[in-house]
C-alpha cells in the first residue's frame, strides 16, 4: 500500500512556526545538522508507534519560488486531538487563525480548519472512532 510517511511544513520564519506547533500540539523539533538548508525534523509521536507519521519543517525558499508555487495544490494535514475547543483556543492564543469553526460530522467527529503563523492550512479533528 502507498501510505503517507512524512509531511513537510514550509515557514517564512521557522522559529516562529516551531514555537506555534510546540505550544499548540506539544510537538518536538530537532534541527537536522546534516542538511545544507535550514531543516528541522518534526516529532509528533514516537517513530515506533504503529501508523506514526512524523515530518519536517523547512524555511520557505524565497519570493521567486513562492511566486512559482503559489497556485500549486497541496495536501491539508488533519491532526487528531482530544478537544477541538481546547486546541482552537491554543491556536488563537499563539498567532494562528480559525478558517472554519468546529463542525460536527456524523460518524466522523468534530472538525475545524485553521492557519498557522506562516499561512499554512491544517485541520484538527476529535474523531468519533479510533483513527
């Protein structure tokens, strides 16, 4: 099966993004010293956890690249949380923005869409069932 194994967050200000995701979700960031560019590994869950997906955070490549990629469609990552209400408060308190307030989706759970401090869209969900 072809499953997602890694995600990547792009940030104009990587340290601001690291601060946001650390305060909102409690994620860990480790600078990848072997990389020729500013790159951090993002640890959302221990790697040996079944189904674990961790990722990376990199500095935005500059205006020329951003101009070329501004219309590119991307994946929206959805983060499973214990409480949508609590996480929405943390998002607002740490410079994020609520794009779609919490909505109940029958047999799925409570879902909201947000922007981080860098303008990246992501979702949060309190699932009704084990994900």
